[in-house]
C-alpha cells in the first residue's frame, strides 16, 4: 500500500458541481474536470503567455503552457508515489495558472496596482476561479466549465490559505479549513518546476556559468562532480542537463518524503482530518528546502533581477498601464460582450478582466490598434 493512500481524496466524496450532471459512463468527475480544463480556451491561451523569458528573447524557452505541463507531470508523479488521487492532482495542476495575465508576474503586479486605484485588487488565483466559473462559455446547459467543488476550491487555495471573512466571494470554499492534500501538492510541484526550468533557461541564455551555480548551490556542485566523473568527455551543456535531471529527482523525492514526515507527525488518518490540521502537510524535507532556497537566491541575483529581464518587466508593466487607461477613457473600444458586462460590473473590473485574458501577442495587437507608444 502507498504511504499516504488513506489520505487520498475519494472522488465519491466530492461536494459535486453547481449544476448537477449525470455521471459519465467511463470517466469519473475529476477526469471530466481535467478534460474540460485541457479543452478550454483559457488553457490554450497559456501557450502565448510569458513564463519568465519572453518570446522576443527566444522561442526555445518555457511559456506558461509548457510550464503548466511540467507542473502536472511532477505533481502526478508525487501523487502516485504517495498514493493520493492522481486525477484530482492532475486537474488541479493543469488549471492552476489559467488566471495568469500576459507578461508573467509583471502583468499580475501591474494589474493589481491599477485595481488598487479603485480600492480593488487582482489575484491570478481568484481570477482563475472566475475564468472557469463564468468566462469560459462552452456548454449550453450552464455557464463556465461547471467543475467540481474540490477543483474550484483548489484553484483559490492551492498556494495560500484563506482568511475567514476576508473575501465574501470565497466564503463558500471553507476558508477556515485546509484544502485536500492533492491541492496542497500543487504549489510545491510548481516550485520544483520553475526552480529547475528557470535554471535551465537561464543557463541556455548565457546569463551565468556552471561555476556560478556550483558556488551558490552545494547540491548542484555535488551532483556536477558525479556527472563529470561519469561523463568526463561530454559537452558542458549535456553535463548541465544531467545535473538538472538528478537535481529535479532529488527535489521530487524531498517533496515525497517531506510530506510523509509531516503527515506522520500530524497523526492524520483520512482526507477529512487533513482539512483540520493547522499547518499544511505538503512539505519538503529540510535538505530540499535548503536547496530550493539557494536556487531562488541565485536566480534572483543572476536572472530575475538582471538588466534584460528588469527592463522587459518595466516595459511590459508600463504598456499594461497605458492600455488600462486607454480603455478607461474609451470603454466603447472594448469588445461587445465586455461592454455588456458594464451593466453589472464597474468599468475598472471589466477592463481588468479583458486585459487579464489576453495573450502577450493579442495584447500587443490591441496596444498597436489603440495607437499607443511604449514609455
């Protein structure tokens, strides 16, 4: 028996969908959720949304869609090793970034800054919930994708706990309780994916050398020594790839073992008890935590805060501010369906929703059509 199989969330325990549906002949509810997410327009648009490096730099680097696929692969591996519900885990991994705006975190930061002018806010997880509940229109029987409660809950709770009373719109998602363990895994699988992928893309873009990573991340240096011993004649690039694979494997093992340790210490026996533990049970071991911390510190110094990426983020943020102001001045320039939303939503919210749904490429087209000039 898998170590945490008793904590797996059983599909039979789902709180169901907002709009009841008959069961499918050969797919369970979480499998249907997974498929609805993968077939959605919001999911497809992730292909043209920046992860870290924009397409202007190279088309070989990760975008938001390839990143999401990598998160799903890691999360499903961890879920299977622990004996959790693989279908729920996969659905949550695939949907976790559908609320991201164009231009990566620079886009999210700037949209939130614009919304604060009106006493409001933008958060990509909350927006993701609105995407699957309302913006996706694929079914005649109901609005949105009509996902199960557990997947919708996981969208807003996979990376942070909610505060009871803080947001009336999220009260139905039991803010005082933890989400299922499958949802808790997603944020750390995400961390593994972007730590290793950004390291790979940063190296490919010649922003640092192997010697730089060795000096900053002891575990990388240890693995690199082993790789050099096994493949002394291999090109540096292939040696780096070998180190990356072993490093990712160790981080995944750190998540598996750390979660087993945390669950054992908490003394939980089933999926309902998981909800009532004060702290989250998905966790890295101490060693994996140290490695992820060192990688992040290194990446901030060498990549995230580098001049090329800083300039790119600043330019993107300025363009989002420009287009936001343009639509506030010219609401009639919004698409017809967004103009109709003005009957029930304030202008700033409608503008935010429209921009948040854009791909990088579509944003640039709208920016050009508005005859705006980058600052």
